């Protein structure tokens, strides 16, 4: 009967692994896309994908290591370009991909595969930043992956995203002295001087003609 129980336990473990169920350890709260953690622009958020499931609906697409354990984060677009950054706190390689919807293979894109860990706090190093235009009122889902194949400690990481700041108008103002802020003559002043010179030459030419 011992062999029967061994086969039974092996079958249960195999089924649990195939279904994405965590057998040992507590799974993360954002283990599923529908439970993704909402990110706020400019705010760093710590995460860990140890004991997460394998998200079989999202495997084979959207960047490197999509078949590994992963957790989810959400970004709400406001019509600006966003740049996603991730660094690791435990020297683990961490890849990610960005989806347009949960439980689909609708991939927006992903950065290049990580070949070595980008550790937090090391010369402000960032892990494979990826930029995209986040359409207003659209949601995007970041799938953050570990390099662990089966069991073992996953990535303890920090994730954040940034948007470009609202810059002042790039138009160069013209000062009262007819020059721009760099001290160069403005185009309007050049046009005025050129036009006056041409008119003066024409008047002198016709004056000389009548004299002759």
C-alpha cells in the first residue's frame, strides 16, 4: 500500500503545480491579475513573487520568463508616456511584461531579457526600463516574474513608474530690445532690417538713373 500512497501524493502535487495552486507557503495577495496592486506615479512599491503561481494564460508571450512565477501590478493611463522601472532587493533576476487586459495574451510589450540582476540602491540602477503611451482611462497590467523554475525563493523587488513633467512652452520669448533670451537677433528684427536695406538700395538706384 505504500507505493499507492506515494503515487497518490505525487499525483496531487503534480495537479497542484499544473493548476497554479501553491502547495507550500503563502501566495502573494496580487498573485492573480484581477487582484493586481494599483501603482501611483512616482511612488516606489515593494513586492515579492515567491510562492506565486505560473499564470498559464499568460505564458509564451510578452517578454522573457513568462512561464515563471509572477505577480501583478496595474497602471491607469492619463494620456501620457509612462516608463516602468524595476530593481531587485535580493540579487534575483526579474523580468516583466505589460498586458492590455487580464487573463489574455493581449501583450502591449516588454523590455529586453535581464541577463543579470539590477540591484536597488546601486548607482540608482534601473532594471530594463520600458516606456509606452498610456491612453487616457485605459488600464495596463504589469506581470513581474521570477527566474525560479520550480520551487525556491523568488524576486524581492521594487517597482515604480514615471511620467514626463509638464514643461513650460518651448517657444523662445522675444524681449523688448528685439532679441531672444540667448541675446541673438530675433527673426522679426532681421526681417525689418533686411526690408529697409532693400528699399534704400532701390531708391538710390533710381536716383542715380535719373541723374544720369
